[in-house]
C-alpha cells in the first residue's frame, strides 16, 4: 500500500496531500472549513455496538461534513452508514435528504474544466446517496439525488449493500455538470486548478489562502464525542 504524505497547510497537519489540496480548493472559493474538529462514537449501540469516527472536514455555513478518500476501495461503507443513520450518527444529519447537510465524499480533485457534482450520503428514512456542488463563499449545496436525470440512473443503494459488494458505489471523482451560473462555474474551475497546482514546498507546507476557522464554542453534539480526541 502506498503511504500517504502528511502535509502542513493553513496551520493544520493533514494526513494526506489530497486532503491538503481540498483545503486549498475550499480557500480558493472562500469557503469556511474545519479539519478533523471532533471525533464521535457512531452506531446504534446495543448488540450492534458503536465505532469511533473522525470526519475529515466540517463546513459550518452549510452544516455539512466531508470524507476524503483516494479510492473507493478504501471506504468503510458500514462506518459511513453508521455516521449518517438515524439517532446514531453525526450531528445534523437526521432528515438531511434534499438539504445542504450530509456527508460529502471527495476523491481525487477533478482535472477537467466546468462544474462538478460530488457524491453525498444523506438520511431519508434510511440512507440515500445523491450529489452536491460547491457554491463560492458558502460550501456544499444539494444538487440532485439522480444524475443525469434524463437517464433514470440513480445511486440510492444503501451503504451496507456497497460494503457487501452489491450495487455500484458512486464515483469519488464526481460527475461533470453544465447547469448553473457561468460565473460561479468559472470560479469553481479556477479553484480546482488552484488545488491541483498547489506546490507544497519541502514536501509539507503550501500557501495559506486564509479561510480556516479555529475551534468554536457551541460545537454540535448529537453523537457521543470521543474523549481526548484532538484535531
């Protein structure tokens, strides 16, 4: 297995260069973010137990979370299902379907121009997978639960089926989209380019564009926090 390169950026020590590139992307769009702000115990408990989960990013404006992975094969779908399910998951994800809240899945930064929609897991009397786009100055925004709409293709298979090998998981690289504001699409395209071209000199540090939040009071507390976890 290829070892991820830890990378320092914006005062954070990221576990991988890919996470740091996404942080550059968020900053280029003026999106406020936090990196690994809090760990949680997720899962129903009882016979099923609970598991520790530390989300990669939190977006306070849209109240969304994000998990960054380099490949679909590295995803623990059971863990993500627990993180999004009713009364056992991350704060704010209950009844999140169709809103800007959810657990966003981010893979390799897109190289093509234009807008992109990224897969998201949301709660809807169970779990549903859909798509989100990034809005400059705000964060992830709900786009669709069925893309492209004119083909009838859907990826609403529950995460547990993905873990068991059934169904087709959503592509981590996302899907290109053409709808939307032209200016906004240009800004997003430039942000993707900034993320891809970021130089982390000396193997660790990169330029800081200045949109990271420090720790804030009133942190959401739906699932049980993991004692002693720090970002």
